[in-house]
């Protein structure tokens, strides 16, 4: 793994899950001062402002965002710590996709898609992203979500700054396994 990927993983871990590991506190919208992050990551991880900027710009999934004044950073989605990203409910496309592993299918078809440790269930508007997400846990299975029907039935959707669709729960009546997986 490259040095940049390692640091990106460290940032994901701290900014989404365990800020307290380095004595950092996220504000209620998930932001931290970059200067404080740099100070507290030391000596385990040596960060600089330009390194952080490079990771933010080059992150394949645009996982992080720097505030308009350039002073703060936050993760765009994927949190398990309690914060409010302040996203507004948004009308989803008719169909969204969720990538998972085949070994989870029985449970998903029984209980629906649940957020687990994270705040939301993560969905994408394209199959390729879903396949890549599913591959992280084993043989991928791609689920097609009837987002239009969910929306009509009153379920809310949110779109993160890096274009991940988020919702709280997908009950099994809206889930179809695609032939593509
Ligand atoms: C599964 C990565 C059993 C779910 C990705 C998934 C994404 C169930 C796993 C982002 C279940 C949770 C999120 C149920 C859901 N029974 N298994 N009832 N309901 N599951 O990692 O969506 O690279 O928390 O299918 O690319 O895989 O970190 O969620 O397999 O965008 O930026 O439980 O994380 O982004 O796994 O991934 P996760 P996810 P980053």
C-alpha cells in the first residue's frame, strides 16, 4: 500500500470512527481543525497541510472535504461517530444499487439492508461502484433497490458531497438481486 493510501486510511479511521484515539473531538457536523489534526496525529503519523490537501484532491472516492475557509476537514460520509452532516432529503433516481457479499444475502433478504455501525445504508447510482463495494467482503452480489417506490412510500434519501446515496434502512420488499452479479 502506498504511503498516501495509508494516510488516507488513517484519516478515514480518525474522521469517521475513532477521533478520540488521538484525543480529537469532531464538532457536531464532523469538522476538525486541520492544524489540530496535524498536531494530535504526531508522532505516530506525520501529516502536513499540503499532504492532507493532496489526499483530499486525489482521493478516488472524494472521501474528504476541506471547509471553504481552508481551516477544517471532515469525511464526506461513512461515519460511525454521532455527527450530523446536515444533508437535505433529496429525490433519488428510480433505481439505486448496493454492493454486498453473497454470504450476507440470506440475512439481508430476511432483515433488509441495515446501516450496521454506520449512520446510513450506502447506495450508488451505478452498478460498477456497487460491485467494487461488494468485492471488499468476498464474492460480490449486487442488489437493485426500488428507490422510487421507497421515496413514494415516504423513506428519505440523502446525497453526500461525494455522490454516495444514503438512507436509513431498506426493507426487503424494495430489494431485488440483479442478474449482473
Ligand atoms: C452488509 C466504503 C447482513 C452490507 C464503501 C455490507 C462504501 C448486512 C456490510 C462505504 C445487512 C456493511 C460503505 C444485514 C447490510 N445482514 N449483512 N441485514 N445489511 N449488510 O462497510 O455499504 O472506501 O459498513 O451489505 O465503498 O459495504 O470506506 O458498508 O456488506 O461506500 O470510503 O453489511 O464504505 O467506502 O459494511 O460500505 P460497511 P458498505 P470507503
